[in-house]
C-alpha cells in the first residue's frame, strides 16, 4: 500500500502546498530527524507484492478525524490509488474522541480496530523519544497499531537513557529505530504540516521568540508588538 500512495501529489493535493515531504517518523527540524526514509510511488511494485502474497479483492477501513480537510483529501487520494490494486477503502470520519476509541481498541479487541487510522502528533517534550514512544509495546494508549517489537523498544529506551550522556550516540540509535519501523512498514508520516500566518508587517511585529517551535499554532503574545 505504501508503494501505491502517489507521494508526489500528497503535498499539493492533501495539504494545499502547506507541508513538507516527510521522512521517517520525526518531523523536519526536530531532534532525531533523518533523511531518505521515504517510500516511492511504484504501482507496478505494489501489484507485484500483492500478487506474491495472493491478496486481491480486499476491503479495508480507514478512520480519520472529521473536520480535518487535509485528512479527508489524503483519504480520497489513497482510496483512488488503492482501487487500482483491487483494494476498496471505506473512509470513516469520526469525532476525535471516537477516533481514539477506535485506536486503542487494537489492544482490547483487534477485530474492532480499523485497518488504518490517521493521527497527528504534537510532542510533549523536545526529544525523539516522544515521537517514537507511540509505537512502544508498553504504550497501549497511543500505539494504535498494536505494534510489539522488543528490538525497537530496547533501541528507543537505550537512546532515551543516553541523551544526557552521549547525545550524538543517542541520535544514532534513534535513527536505527526509525529504520526498523520503516522496514516493518507499520507506520508512516504522511507529511510535515506547515502553519501559515497572515499579518501586516507594517502594523504588527512578530519576533522570533513569539513562535513556539513545538506547537506551530501557539504564539507567545508578549513577544508580539503592535506598531502604532
């Protein structure tokens, strides 16, 4: 399925140009970001894999959050592309609370969990561990894939412990952990979204300190000046 996604259309169509091509699980500019962990669009290869696995005429459920236009557009793009492989995608848009219920169901009753689910993530702490822990086997609240891989768990746990001792080594291990997820194809970042701000620079001065590097929707207004 990942080879069937037309990645060259995702940014312009789904995000209307306000995003950057993702690589790995960690967004661009954030600690632990790594280049070249991307899948290419190759519908021929996708068909060959499905034929090898003897999979055809399959129906999958994709859960998205209602009201998120970028998710709706991406879902329609994915549905159209997977139809070429004989895969029918049922798009289910739900309020956020129900989306989370669907996600955590994978640990209680996997039959109630959707085949695919989209979720955005805003970090709690400025560490790669915050992003990568959502696939840790101990995180039954946010690991909506039901992914359990002791090798992956050990890698990110070790890296987290090393951050204050050998930061560069920790980043190398986080990089290795992302490669494990990439090879297992259990989760993928759709894109790194960009939040635009529209203002009149002749009337408003927004200093660099006003922009929150972790939460793009948050502005520290003490650092915003109105020019009279």
